[in-house]
């Protein structure tokens, strides 16, 4: 069956070797282009969970301040265009197609990965749009991530660091933190909220070794306690907002003109699809969340109240699915496990065998209907707010099937 992705012919040829970290290829490609990325400054956002939320809050505040700001994030939910936001909005399909066509020979010469190709495309698009400041979300790790090829990363923001992508970053929290801390460099300012002690120790050590000023921040107070109104939902966003504000303060100290009204407006206008996002199906509410690793699952669980509920879950095969479910589920919960479109994922039979016997006995775990939409009538008949989660790929597949709330 032919792909419905309008960018398949432009990106698919580079997608066969999977994750291939390194800076040599993208640095050579950018040099051949005359370093378009040197025309704008950057805030780089690293970490495990919350990167996209922090990045979009920084971008919204900077835009509200009248700056020509760009935003580069990953992954996308529905369209590759979601990854590149220009001062006028998301890059158009026609513009991205044209840009990728121009970059095809360069990408082939330097054997760029899909992520490197899109990163180069974002740098070119930002330069051509005369962006002053771009916010770059790290894709994977930090030390060898394509976004780290940008040389003007004067402000660095760290989201919560947790266990994820262990096959690429290391099998301990300290090892993962070292890969992420490596984005720090001489003269930069780094902002972080509270971290696990193992990760915090690594950030402190690497900041000192690399000559980077590390500043710690605390979650913002709730709106009821005098804190700002946030457009993003969930208690965790109070911490992400604090990191975003720390990055904004660092920019202000460097001479960027960003006033209090822009901060308020930016925090309130920030939106990030698929993160604690309420939607409806057949007039019944459901929650979409991209929780795809144990720390994200724990954060999602803290947001939920009430008793038993129904879950629609899809989890990539390389994720720690048993631990993720242990953190999410309560006795009496019912869940359906679905296959993720175009991604290797855990099956219901595999999870049944891998779960702790007590958890398996107290919950109902079944395979989902093959047609994803067929599971939604079952899902929304939940006694408490139902949830679809486990992967952003699942969220992306569900979004066209559900309605927005008022």
C-alpha cells in the first residue's frame, strides 16, 4: 500500500539505518552550506521528559515579546511540518517539500540520517526567515545529537532526566545524565529544575568541568497561590514553566528585551498536543498522553484521580513496558494493547507474560482491535476518565479520530 506521507520520497531513503548518533556528518553538511545556523542565536533544551513543553513555552514568550523566533521539536504527531515553527507559524508543506528537494544532493553526499536532514532543513529555514532566536529541542541524548552542531547555544535548559533510550545512552541514570550534560560548554548558562540525586551530581560536575554556569530553579506556585496561568495542563508543567522562565531570565541578562507581559502571555498561550490533552469521542471525554517511559508514566499517574478506568496503550518494543504498566495501573483497570503503526511494539501476550503476577491478576489485559478506531467506543465507556498513552506514535494515530474539546 503506497505511503500517505507527502514527504516519504524525500525522507524515506535516509530512514533505513535507524539511530546513528554523531556530529561529523551534519557539521560537514552545514559547512558546505556556508553555516546558515550562524545567523541566529539558540536556546537548546535537553533532558528526558518535558523538553517539548519547555521549548514551546520559551518560544511562545519570545514571540510574544516581538522577537523573530523559531522552534524545532521532535517527534511529530501527524506531519513533519510540526517540527519547524517559523515566526509566521508552522512551515508549510510546500515550503518544506521545496527545502527538502534542494537538500537531497547534500544529504546523499554526507549520508545524513532523517533527523540530521530535518535539523539541517530547520537551520536553513530559520536563516531564510531571518530568525533572531531559535529554540532547539534535543532529539536524543545531547553529546552527539544533531542540534548540538549549532555553535551559538548560549542558554541551555534541562528537563527532567530519567531512564530512557538505554540502548543508546547507557544503562544507568548517571550515564544517561552524562550524555545529556555534554551539551554544556564554556560560557553558557544552564537552567535545571530538581533532578534525581544521581543526575544532579553529574550536572554539577560537568558544569564545573566545562565552565558552564548552572542555575537551579523550583516549580512555580499554583495559580491559586499566586503563580502564573499556564496553557499547558498538569502539575509537572509548573516545573517545566520554571525552567522556561529561567531560560528567559538568562536571555534577558544577555540583552534580549522580554518584558513581564510577554512572559504572562507566552505561558498562557503555550500549547503542546498529546500531553495531558483532553479530547472527546462520541461526546465522551478521554485523555491523550505521550507517556512512553517509566518517569513519564509516574507523572501521568499523579495527575489521575478516581478508581478503575480503561486504557488503550501502545508501547514500542525497546521500552520498559512492564515497569511502565506497573506505575500506571491500579486493581480493576482494563486495558487493551495495540500495535503501533509502522513500529515494532509489545503485544498483549508478551505483556501478560512479563507482568508481575499480582498486577496481571488484578487487571484485565487484552489485545486491541486491529482497526484502531474500533477500540474507541469501548474506551470511552470507562467508569473514570479513560486514557490512551504509551507512545506519541499512538497519540498521532488517534488525533484524527477524536474531537477537540471546547
